[in-house]
């Protein structure tokens, strides 16, 4: 569906577009011939990102920065209005996200903010754009950015994990409902691997050898989206696709085998997980 959407032209709307995989995606969409609406918090970074995208876009393409806080429903609705006024929407990429520390029974304010941006921000985008994309009756794609932390839910930041697990569920439901409705719109869950972006740069001064660049991650994502994949788990220089699948398989095994939750990190199950992961490399 992505190739059909691109071939018919129109706009790509990308939230969280001022940096990282959002900006890298905006650039790739512009290079593919689409106009681009870049949405992010207002400021110099967003303006600079729009300039970067404009440099690679077709001369007649729409490239516009629209300051938007995805935690604000009115602002997301206004983003949709401005996008559809500028042209048909071929790609909606709900990508904006934040990472704040949380504990299971602490830091409620951070929980609220993370869920408001990472999950409700995606939901607001879906609610604001989808019906109008259906009504347009043209091929289109919706991309929601998830996380491996929303699939294997490692200990350490339950708020972020919960927000990305919710994005996964929403994306699955959206894909099903659009399929059942016969809409020419495909949905894709974009799951970056270890990627060196503004979020990870807070913890690493320089790009770790195991991390991919935002451009590498986006190129893999677009390749797999063009192939029709819904679940797009991106590898990196440390974790390949086989290892990703084994980790996801082990995580669902906690339910199937009634193991302790997060058994991968449980002292009584660590050795069993290590053997399981090693067996996948054979």
C-alpha cells in the first residue's frame, strides 16, 4: 500500500519530526516525492528540520512546519485541518514520544505525561486523521511508532513500557478495523531497535557501536513497510531479527507456561532464558 500511496502523491504528516527517526522519515518521504507536514513542539529545531526537508523535496512540493503538542487534542485536530487543506494525506506517521522515569507505585505525574504523549498522542492522531483518510478513498498508510519495550516490557520504566504496549494494541485494532471496513489504508507498527537519537543521546555522549543511526532504522522500516509488513521490528548492530523473535517468543511464554512475570530477568529463570536464546542462534 505504501508504494501505491506514494505513486498517487500527496502529503506525509509526521509528528515528532524535528529530530531523530521523525526527521529521518520526513526526509525519506520528501525524497520519495511526497510533500511533508512536520509537526513538533515549536522552536528552532522544528524550523531547521523543515528547512532540511525543503532542501531535498521537489521544488513544487508542500513542506510546512506546524507547531503541535500531541498532548493537546485541539492542536492535533488543527494539525489535521491544516494538512488536509494543503492536500490529500498519503502517510500519517504518529511518531512523537518522550521518556520520563517512572516506578510502578511512584511518579504519577510522569506516568500521566508519558501516557498523554506516547499513547494518547498517537490515539489523537488516529482519531483526527483516519476518517478523513477513509473518506478520501485513496491508498494511504498509517504508521505508529512503538517500541520493543512495549513487547517484551523489560523492568526499569513501567510507564514508558505501558505507553508503547498500548500503541501496539491500538495499532492492531486499527489495522483490523480498517481491513474489515475495506478501506485502502494499511497500518504499520514501527518498532525501532537501539537507535542513536535525542532520547538515547541523554545517556551516551557518542553513538554506541551497537546502535543504528536514525537513517539506518528508517531505511529498514520503509523497506519492510513497502513489503507489506505490519510488525516492523528493526534490528541494530547488537540484536538481529532472530534474536528479536526469540525474545518476543520467550515473553509470550510467560503466559503460556505460567512462569513468573518478566521471567527473563528473574534469578531463577535467567539461565533457562540464556539457553533458549542461545538455541536460537544454532
